[in-house]
C-alpha cells in the first residue's frame, strides 16, 4: 500500500477532525472517515474517535487506546498487574481508573472498562510508559493492586491471613514482589480513597511481614 498523509498520525487514537488537517481538500470528512474504515485502514473506537489499523501498519497498543477512549484515566488492576508479570492469567479486557463516572466500551479491539475514583486519589502511584513511539499512563504495581482491592467485589480479606489467601489462591499473585513494594503509595491510597477499605491496611501489614525477612 502506498503511504499517504494518514501515516502521519502514527499509533495514537485521533478524533475525526484530525482527518481534516491531513486531507484538507476533502469537504465531507465524515464520508472520508467511513471510506477509510471500509477500506480497513482505520478502526472506529467510539463516536468521533478512531485509530489506524494494524493492516495499515499501526502498532495497536491497548493501554494507549484506553487512555484516549475515556479520560482522564490510567490503566490499572489486573491489566497492569499482568503487564508487570505479577499475575499469570491473561486479562480479557483493558481495565482503567478514571475521575469520571464508571463506564464500559465495547470496541472492535475488545472491551475497555473504567471504574470511578476521586480526584485526590487519582494521581497517586501512576507513571508514564513509552511504547512504539507513544506514551500512556499506567498504575505502578502498588497502585494497581490497591485499586483492585478497593474495587474487588465479594472479596473478604479483613486480616493478613485472608488477604494472603486471596492473593495466592485467587490472583496467583507473585508474592516475592511484595518485598519491593513502596508502602508509602498504599498509605496515600488508603488516605484518599472514597471508600475506606481495611484490605489496604491489611496489605500494608502483609508487606511489612514480607519485608521483615528480606
């Protein structure tokens, strides 16, 4: 396929208005977007938001896409834990936290889910990750696990023993990694979470136990 101006966009999701700047002679830009979609060159993520397709040479990065579908947001929970190699199971949706209302988006590239958190809680323990020339926000391992515990449904881990059982048996979490965790991040998460959750304090206690034997 002969390269054209569409290649300028790279791997980052873009609004339909961007097509106007790279195809200035096109009057009906929505029609142009539909043609590019029919040709398999772009993928519609939601109304007015697109990304170049792999067939068009783009590197599709789910975490980058997640940041753009709904924001402000950062990738977290099982998705981030899997990214860091802390849990073995494959994750079948890209999970994120946001300061907006909780939402779920089903796209041709899979499901993207977002859970709400407070504005004070949001910036704690997140970092920028670079991949294929693009940058996205993702939780640190500490924040990802904290988010999971805050949002996990039906999990009863009111003491260190039950929390350890949940991590080892249910998540199959890499427990040795806890020795390197920064409990300062978890302490801030516990302080600023909308809903106080004793599991975060139990996690801090568990990490203290793990680090005692380093």
